[in-house]
C-alpha cells in the first residue's frame, strides 16, 4: 500500500493539472489570447487549432463573404463583372477605409471588387451589396443564407463590410470553411483575393495583407480590424502543389497577424514528413463550436495605453530579434518553426524579417470609375480620374489667395462633408483613410502637397484642409481661418 502512495499522488496531481488546464481554456478571458487555425485547402484537414471555435468579431474579413456572394451571382448569370453600379448616399457615408466617391458615381462590379479586396473599402462593399441584394439588409440575408448552406454555424452577418454592429459574429472555424468554399466554388475568380496593389488615378494602394509579395507562395485572402476584434487575417499559400489556409484572429498589430500567419503556414508546409507524430484533429467542419460570447478587445486595442492609433493598415515594425511592439505573442512560435524546418529544407528567412521587408515588385492593377474600358479609352479614363484627384487642390489655393474671408468658410464646409470637395477620391477623402487603414504609398501621396505649401506664406492657408486630415483630427480646422486677416506666418505654428 505504501508503495502505491507515490503513484496515487502523482496520478492525482496530473488529474488536478489537467482540470486546471481545461478550466483555463474555457474561462471567459481565455479567448483574448488569439484564435488560430491552420487547415489544408483541399481536404479541410486541421493541422492546428487554438480557440478556433470561439465566436469572434470578423471586422473586414466579412468582405470575403461579400465577394463570394457577389461572384456567385456573377457565375450564376444574375449580373456580370461589367455591370455598372451606382454609389448611393448610404455607401458614401460609410466610415474609412473607403474610396470616398460622391453619391451618383458609377463603376463596374469588377472595379468595386478590386477596391474592396485590396483597399478594404467599406463604401465599395455597400455598393456591391446594394447592387446584388437591393439593400444592406437584403444582401445580409443572402450572406446569412450562404453561410448556413456552407455549414458556417457560428456566423451571422448584419452588414457587408464588417463595421461594428451587434450580431456580426464568426469564428476561425467558419472562416476556414468560407475560404475553402471560395477556392472550391469560384476558382475562375480567385485572382480577386491576391491582387498585390491597385492604382486609382495617381494613387497606389498596396494590399493590406502583408504576406502578399513577401511570404513565398502567398495567394490570399483578406485582413480585418475593429477595436473589438483586434487584428484579423485569413491567409493562404501554395507550395509544391499543396495549399494551406491560416486564420489569425485578435493579433496585436497588422504586422503581428502577418507574422503569426506566416509561422502557421511554414509550420504546416514543414510537417509533411512528421504528420505521423501528431494526433489527428479531424476536418474543419467537424470542429465543435463553443457556446460563448465573443471577446471584446476594445480596451487593449484602442484604449488610452496604446501609443499609436490602431488601424487595419498597421505599420508597426518588427525588430530584428523577432519581437513586436506590444505583442509578446506575435513571434512566440518562431522557435518552433525553426525546430520543424531544421534539417528538412534550406533555412528560410524568419517570418518577422519577411514581414519587415519590402514586398516584391509588382505592377498595380488599374481601377477606375465609369463603364468597362480598354486600350486608349482605358488610358483616358485613368487620366481623367487622376485629373479629378488634383483639380480640387488648385481651386482651394486660388480661392484662399484671392479672397481670404472665403477661405474661412471652405475648411468648415470640408469638415462637415469631406465628400463635397471630392472628385472621385480627391486628396481630402484619401487622407482620412490614410491615417487609419490606407497603405504607406497612399500616405506619401497625400502628404506631398503639404510639403509645397510651406514654400510661401500665401499657400499656407491651404494647409488646414490637408494636415488635420492626415492625422485623422478635424478639430483644428475651423480655428485656423481666424488668422486669415493676420500675417499668414502664424498659421503653421497653429498646425504644428
């Protein structure tokens, strides 16, 4: 009996440890760690799953379903990629990121899809929803019906773009199911999920998915961010004919989610010869959903302790040692990647280094307003959009130089409705998304005019309309015109 006591003690200790581990896993705060999923695209086989069936706010990964429903309508012949859609006041009023087109602007389904998937344009998602489903509610019903048919049992949609809304919920499991369905059902339209960049007029916007052009074989899908969800990413990559899908929900930055996805993918590609060592996790469809409320990460992502404004296009850089600002978990799996890859294939650059590097050079895809055009007509359409982007700037300068009292009114009008001065994504609407969800190339384009306005005091009057937009803060704009009758030299000081 005495000899059995140590064994009993050890068994009880192991049982207690297992119980505590299970309790920690299903505790309310446990989901905050992130939700991760890695699956094979063809078979749906699960290679890794952490919190994969805990409900989560989808944010802009919602647009994968928006694209799926739209392209299914195209495939079924209910509309074509050349069908002209019109920007409604509802679409134009959506929060950034967006293209910023005025109500009444027309563009094709093809161009709207490209803008939505690359720039994550919320207004384009609504344009597509209204064009396909008649209204946001009508299209949301189509999205929910599609989710049900695909077996996405944890998903419900309220809008087509993922902006915060009660009832807009999904899970890593359901997003994995959706990504597989997209590749299986719409192979002819797959290019929409891996466009490296778009060019609209003079503006070039890179894909917010940092794996595109950086991680070898990366070929999809979509990013997302709202304060409540954290940084989300559905990513795919193909190597040696084998395609994997990674889902990361709740990462701490745009770079952190890309690093985590790259680590998951690399680990999956490196396990070809080690699968017999791992227990089978079944297929993604058979993962058991958890009945819980989605975690709300608002305080962590957008609270007062965050050093910089959070956005979908997060430029947080990863240090050479693999750590990211504010995210200890972002590179936590890097050593494991090294373990799995050691001796199996040539050493590869760390995921953190890949995401910090510049993307491979790629020609941006042209997007434009109006009907489908080719040849010289396309060149003319692109030039017209570029001209409309710049036409608002000289007009603003002239009015302020010629009649300074009027300049006091124009910034106020622009503050109330930035879309009024926009001519198909003019400088001011572009600047607002830049601060939150636009790419670096967008930011540079929007910032150039500001540099020239310091050259002369008269031109400084145009700065209140541009500089606050670059920071996302409109408050200083009405205050600047008070100095319009004073020496213009005081205005730059107020803007600094």
